[in-house]
C-alpha cells in the first residue's frame, strides 16, 4: 500500500517537504505510450470488442493530432473547440476502458486531466484576447473539473485495491 500511495503522490507532484512542480510531459506523448501498453486484439478470439475499442482510440488520437496541427497553423475555428473537448473525453474514457490494470486507468485519467488543463489555458488566452466567447473558457473549466473528479475516483480505486 505504501508504494501505491507514494506513486500517487509522485504523480500529483508531492515529492517531499518542498514540492517542486516539474514541467509536465506532452500529454499526447503519454497517450501514445499508454496506447502501446494497451491490449492488442487477439486474432484467435472471436470477440471483436477490443479491436473496435482500439480502432476507436486510434481514430480519436488521430483527430486530436490533426486538430493540434491545424491549431498551430491558425486554421481552427472557435466552433470546433467543443468538438475537441468531446473527443478528449471519449479518448480518455476509451483508453481507460482498455486498460487492464487500475494503475493504467489512473494514468489515462491523469493524462486526461493534463489535456483538460492545457485546453483551459489555451481557451483562457483566447477569451482574454477577445477571439473566443467566455463560454469556451467555462466549458474548458467544466472539463477540468470532470477530469479531476475522474482522476480522484481512479486514484481511490487504486488505493482500495492496494489494501
């Protein structure tokens, strides 16, 4: 149990008496690592659930990567932001559903929280600059709270299993 608690504290940045916040890794790089660890479809198994979930996850990741590329080139419309938030929610829930271990589901939820925080920061800048309406920032803030709640639930499941 001690190891699980220490791992959880390390994930949220509490590394000792003086907690230093390190720069978070790119959430999409973390998602790709988590996808590599997720189960692959078994050709001998007639159940196609894993294959369809994996294909869905890959399509959602592809959407986000294309969105980010378009965002960097300035081709994203403000109306597309809500689609991004929905795709992020779907991607994280699909990845967490595919995770064979509760600790891996916890990693998915933490990465979702990192994605949501990034989207909130971006929307805050766009609202402050007068490019987007404040409803975009409010929606991003709600997504942060949703992922924070889901992360805490995943963390409590890991802690309960470690007893």
